């Protein structure tokens, strides 16, 4: 099968399908969970209680409603210690994840949703229900860490790049004087911006040479894929529009929608600059990392075309400050034309 024959657009198995399987296999799954609990926790729990948990998980997944399992936790808390309730939820979520894997489901969405379920159930049982803001932050943090763990399993470099993009986004936002909420959206969207690459085939994502045209078209879908994944996860849905548009260009020549100027959110414009700068200054299998001087030259060349001028200028200032305080003083790149047509696609857009 050629890479461009790969069915990329949809996962093999939807969450609705997984939810149906949970109900169909409720007895079998429940018995397996009971066995795991006996082996790991040294306790025997009622198969009937576990069946109600599996049913709650099925409905929770189908309705995108983690609180269904939280409600189940409250109900059984009257009969079982909190730690045992949390262990049952964790073990059941593990069984669901294995089922999704066997069914070739959309693991990125399902696993992160299960992390949110576990975080909320644990907060309810062990922390006496924290304030809503804290609970939402905990769920969001758990979801992000779970997604990054999956990304790291696929490609360690992409995971490191994602974290670095978030940190550069923070520095840009802070220098621009943006408020706390906007800054945090930028940081978290920066960390999540490449999560859609979970759906990119290994043959393309890990290719050690430059991509062919048809491979490039598949790679470009990662922005929309990331937005789709995040939109299905309540704790992360607010970041979906930013992730989906972080490859738009200020002059309208980006993807996937061809937005221009202020049609692109400020958060996305900041993530775009942070993403590009760190990508340029990182080693890739098909080219060396650029020096800060070279990357500054690229930003200067692309300001107003690929990137918002104001955001690019802040990044240039931050990079120049860092460069001038380090041993890298490669100023010659600033005076020379930068980026051949061959390099511009692979360095500036991914």
C-alpha cells in the first residue's frame, strides 16, 4: 500500500462503537476487572458493582460526560472506601483502553477522555471535591500529559518540540503584556499544537528525508486532526481552534483554511511564531538546526507574510537577547538572503 492510499481522515472505530462494545461485553469485562483487582489490590469486589461501573463508563464515553462516572463514584462511596472506588475506576479505564486498542479505535481521544474521568473521580473521592476552577485545571493538565505521553511514544522529538513551543509562547505573550488567561491559552495550545501528528502514519512522520508532495499533503492534515481530537475532549476543546489554525499565514497563503490577518486569532498567531522558531533551531533528520542568527533572519524575512509583524518582532527581540548572551554570535546571516525554495517548506511550515 502506498502512503497516499492510507485512510487517514477517520479512525477505524468511533467512541460510539467502543461504548456499544462495553455494554455488549459488560459481563466479560467486569469479570476481568474483578480478577485484576484481586491480583493487584488483594481485594475482591462485587462483579455486580463493577458491571454498573462498566455501564457508566459506556454511557460516559458515548455522551462525552465524565461526570456520569463521578456520579457512580458517589453512589458506591457509601459502601466502599474511597481508595477502593478510585482503584476500580482506574482498573476499568485500563480495560477500556485495551479494548479501544484492540478495536483500532481513536486512542488519542479515548485515552485522554479516560484520563479526565480518572482525574475527576479521584478528585471527588480523595480531595473532597475541589473548587470548579481547580478541578477543571486538574482535568486539563491530566489530559495534556496523557496526550503528550502518547506523542512521546510515537516520536520523542515532536513531544519535546511541543513543550518548547509552549514555553516560547509564554515568553512571547509575557513580553507582549497579554493577560493571564490569554497567556495560558497560548501556552497550552502551544504544547498541544502538534497533537494531530498522532494520526500521521509512521512512514511519513518519522521519514528521515524531505517529504514527497503527496506525503506533504497528508502531513498538512495534522492541524485539522489536532483540532478534531481536542474538540472531542471537554477539558481541551477551547484549544481546538488555535491548534487548527496554527499553520495559517498572515498573508492568507497558509493552511488549512487560507485565513489572513486578523481572521487568525492572536493566540494562533503567537503559537505559529513560537512553533516556527523552535522548529528552525532544532535538528531534524533531514537538515541541521539553524543558528539563532539564521532563524532571526528567517523571521525578519517572513514578518508580514507568514507571521504577524508585531508577534514576529517580539520573537526576534527575545531570540536576539538570548543569542547575544550566548556564544552564538552568527550575525552574518542577517545580511544575506535566507531560505531556498527547497528548505522553506520543510523548515518554516512544519
